[in-house]
């Protein structure tokens, strides 16, 4: 999560037009789970600051020109989806908030089917089943938008 949030913040700050910045996040192997959560929180904060500083006309590369709204949706998606993955792995009963799932799906998956927003987002990302639709083995979201 932290890596992706930091990458999105970096893209918004540097505004490259044709590639990702050649950077990566490295967390010390001795970091505790609490320290890893602090790193994720810091990266989310950096993305939040980059979003606040970017005007609506700003574009940065994410497989094409992406606006701040797209980077915000991707950041929220990373948090929702990876939290879902972690809680499933720990056998914790948790579902992402429907209002956030609906916003993410509406921005990143414009051709998504109608239905429960949580189920639709999980289906769009290959994490769940949706009645009447085959399981997704691969997927991409559409963050870049032509102006």
C-alpha cells in the first residue's frame, strides 16, 4: 500500500508525462507491523498533500494522462482492496465502505455492472464473484483520461 501511495504522490508532484518515476519504497525488514502502518499512514499523507496542491488541470502519467481525481481514486482503491486482502488473510470479517467502493468503481471502472458497490469493486478487481458475470482472472482500471 505504502509503495503505491508514495508512487502516486510522486507522480503528482513531479508530473511526468510518459513514465513512472524511477523510485521505490523500502521498509526496513525489522519494522514491526505498527511501524509498517506508520509508513502507510505517512505515504497516504503525502498523497493527500500532493492532491491538495494539484489543481484540477494537472496531469501526470499513469498509463496515460491522469488527473488528480484519478490518483485519488487509485489511492483509495489501494487502501480498500489491500485492507480487504489483509483482513481475509487474517480471517477478520470486514467489508469496505460501500460509499467509497461506489466512488472508486465509478471513477476507475466506468463500464462496471450495477450492483452492490462492495461486490462490484471486488468483482472488478478479481477478488469476488458477481451473479451473472464470470470470475475475472485479469483486470485493469482506467485512471488515465483523455482531455
